[in-house]
C-alpha cells in the first residue's frame, strides 16, 4: 500500500505540474504569455462559478492549467461524468470490502423515528422509571 500512495504523490506533486508547465509553455509559444495568463484568470472565474453546480468540474477548471481545464470540461458532459463517477464508486467499494453486485442501500430518507433492524442489538419498547428521586 505504501508504494501506491508514493506513486500517487509522485503523480500529483511532480508529474502533473511538469505536464502543466510544458503545456503552458507550448501554448504560450503559440499565442503568447499574456493570453495564457488571461486564460488562466478566466478559467479560475469560470471554475469558481461552476462550483455550486458541479464541484469536480469547478475545481479542475479553477486550477491554473490547460490539462485540468480539459478534464474539467470533459466532466461537464453528463454521460461521461456518470461513467467516471460509477467507476470511482466501484473502486471505493472494492477498497472498503463491499462485494461486487451487492445492492446499494436505498437513498430515500428514513421515516421519522425509524431505525433499521439490528439482530445483535434488538430494540425493546419500554418505559424508564426513575426509582430514586433527585438522581438527576
């Protein structure tokens, strides 16, 4: 597991910034640094504006860089977002030990006062009687 997190850290803190830097330099060679900086500023404003509607896309677009902007824009496409979201949920479920094919709990809110049955800790209806006055 240590190697996995080390690889993730390498990707986030070394490879990703280098890729963004190289892409920014390449785009700047085509359109100029002024336009690159202006594009980053517009992307930040657009990303912050998107945050209430779509957090993942908003964060990716708000981060400075063209690669994250492309991923953020791709996540705005609903079918792609659903497929990626399902893959993330399946990956998390596998990591925490939920077997494949197990139905997810109903996302409907529980009725008022309803607790799901627990065979190890049954609920017993009763009334509490305080034998000692002033014990509270």
